[in-house]
C-alpha cells in the first residue's frame, strides 16, 4: 500500500463529523431530560442514566475499537461501529420504557465511540506529532462544537415533533456518514499489530500506564473532559429548577460554549507551529481554571442570571479548546506503534471519569449551582496538576 503523506480537507471534515457523531447523539437529548423524567415518571437520578450510562458505553467502546483497528485496520472497524450506532438509534426511537431507552442509548453510544478513537488514530497514521496536533485540533473542534450545538436542535425537535425524533436524526446522519466513508476512506494502517490474546491486550494498556508522560497527558485530557461533561449533565436541570427558565432556552445559551471552544481551537491551530506544545497546554489549562473561578465569584456576588453562568464557563471551555488537541496528540505520540490503543485508552479515561462525574452531579445537586461549579473547579485544577506532575516542563517552556 502506498504511504500517504496527507489527508484531503474533505476527508478530514468527514472524519471530524464521524468523531462528533457519538457525543452529538449523547447530547442532543439533553433538553429532553426533564421531559423524559416526567414521561416515564422516574427520579432525576434514573433519567440521568440515559446520559451517564451512554457516556460509560463510549468509554468501553474506546477500549474495544482501538486494539481491534490495530489488528484489522481502521476502515472495517469504523464501518462496524457506525452500523451499531444505526441499530441503537432505531431501538431508541422504538423504546417504550425507561429501561429499554437506557439500554438502547447504551448500544447507540457504544457504536458512536468508534469515531472518537479512529479519527485520531487515522490522523496519527498519516502525520507526525506536531502536524497531527494541528489536524486533531480541527477534529476536536468539530467533535465538540457539533455536540454543543445539538442541544438547540434537540430542543426544537422536541417542541415540533417530540423528543423521540432526535434519534431519527442521528440514525439518518449515521447512514449518510457510513455511505460516504465506505467510498472515500482509505486504509491508513501500515502494519497490522497481531492480537495475541487478552493478556497481550491488557499488556499494551499496562505499558501505556507505565509511561509517566502518557499518564500526564492522558489524565490532563481526562479531567478537562470532566469539566465539560459535568456542566452539560447538570446545566439543563439548573436552567429549569434553579434559574426558572424553560428547557429549550438551555440550547440557546449553550451556543456561547461552542463559540468559546472554537476560539480556543483557532488559537491552537493558528499558533501551533510557533508555541511549544507543553506551553500551549499550560496556557489552556490555566485559562480553564480561571474561567470556573470567575463563575463562582459571580454567583457568590449575587449574579444568578444564565449569562453569569454560561459566559465564564465559555471562557473556561476556550482554555479547554487549547488544551485538548495538544494533550491528545502528545498522549498518542508517546507510543506511535500503538496509536489505536493509546487513542482508545485516552478516550476510555475521558469518558469513564466523565460518566462518573455526570451521575455524581445529579446525586449531589442541592438546588444551587455550587456543587456543579465546585466539581468543575476541582477537575480543572487536577487536570493542570496531572500535566505538571506527569510531564517534565522546563522553565524555558513555561516562562
């Protein structure tokens, strides 16, 4: 197979859309969570399982698809995951009990995880570390921006057709992406890695965990993600029960958040060749901590309007937009021969801890914004600490 030196812009956009599919499918239902709670007459914690367990499914999927693609190739595994997404979306639409809906969401999210893992692995197959960081910045921007905009779409669908029709949109999007990738996606895996059994499978992950640098980057990514997913899981309920706003209004205020992330990604892509990677991560992580701190100060000062919550969170997410692509590329580059496994493990850590955080914020919710903001601030600080402890940053890099 000839060695590829670059991917077309069209294919990069298509890979980005594929990586966004799983998170978009997860988040498009957010405005409907209070409605689902009333429809099935369940508690807030049970309704939250439609979100947190789908995040756990993505976490498990990232472990599954990475090694599988290292052995069988990126393209067939990508198409397998999309097929599972289509089946899960159809089952979600047909679900008539909360138990079936939770199960169907789990299947849908497990399939959607494939794009999160393999889009990054495909980029790393083709590009070197520094250039991969810039391309991954584009992937991450679309991966986060599309899901961030999807709650607004979900709110409109809920008003006009009913919350079940969000799954029709995801099924159609999956079918279209499947058709396009089956025609245009080349196989980028140069040398398949033989699968020697479960022990070797776990051994690869153990080798990754033994790397101090990999753990530093991976857990930096993980807790940055916890900040975001904690917010999206709690914000819809806060809008309704704390700020006394209709569920659909959440989607419109939420647009500020993707704008912040897009700005951070633009910074990462524009200055990627001029600012050293570790310094870029430090800048982004510091902005993330500052944004959440500002949100807490505003709330303590008596500003309880939605803008006082969403604007500083958007600033924090701007920092996340700088941190994520650089830290993800650096984590994968530690073991380029196991790009799929490294990407999969990083994705697993992101979604596993985020799933736990999403369910925890529902449990600790006390009718105010402070439990959520406290968790977000703690995760922001831990992200920066993990990076600084795991990765040796010289004084010249952080000056």
